[in-house]
């Protein structure tokens, strides 16, 4: 190492030189190992080298004897992406509504499950879905809001709503709790 122009090298000079050597080694390792994996690695490496004012080198990676290189575990296949929330049917139900008010609910149905006779129904809590609804309305589109006809006459208490498929009793979503106060 060449001495600084104003005197002999100091301990910090050696540390800076060692850091520069380590940075150059890391840059070369990145370039050697990731160039085929990341299309823009060469650009990133060039920018890092320019920023740290490292010399342009095409020499193979040579590490100082004191350097250690961590060994990365083998790559694993990426996990399957989580299914987006929009891929599931669902209802938007008010938690409480005043007695005498029509029950209005929002709904969302994935495109592959949209049928003209999908429907939402109000049921007695914990009753079997095929026991019959108290009030119902078709939900023919992928999403929207429906008011359940004659639901203004429901008494105070707890109810459950279900989103059901194609004029049948196959659940798409539910149960959702509703309280009429």
C-alpha cells in the first residue's frame, strides 16, 4: 500500500484499504454469481463500483486469506402465491340495523362462480341452509348491492345471511351474523 502524501499510513488507512478490498471482492462475487440470474446485475455492479470508486477489473475473484465467504443455502422453489381475496365469494353485511329497515348487503362473486340465480338469504341462526330462508334476493352479477324485499318486517334479534349458488343450497359464502335492534 502506498503511503499517504502527507505522512505514513495510519491504522484507519489500513482499515479503509481493507474495506475497499472487501468491497471489490464482494462486487466481483456478485458479478460472478448473479450475472446470469439477474438481468441488470452488470449495471448495478458498474454503478456500485463507480460509487465506491473501485478500479475496473476483469480479474477472477481473489480473496485475501483472512476473508470468509458465507455459503448460502440452496435455493428453494418459491411458494405458490396466495389466492387474492377477490377470488372468494363474500358478503358485506352491516353488524346491526334498526328494526323496520330493509336489509341491504353487498356481495362479491368470483367470475367463474357467477350465475344468474345465485342468491343471498336471511336465515334463523344456526339453522340448516336448506331449511328455507326468511327473505332472499338474487345476486346475478360478479358484485353489487341488493336489498332483501320485505325484510323490514323482521323482528328484533339475531339472524344469519348466506350467499348461495344457482337457485340451490350450495354455500358460496357464509354464515354472516346480523342483528336487528
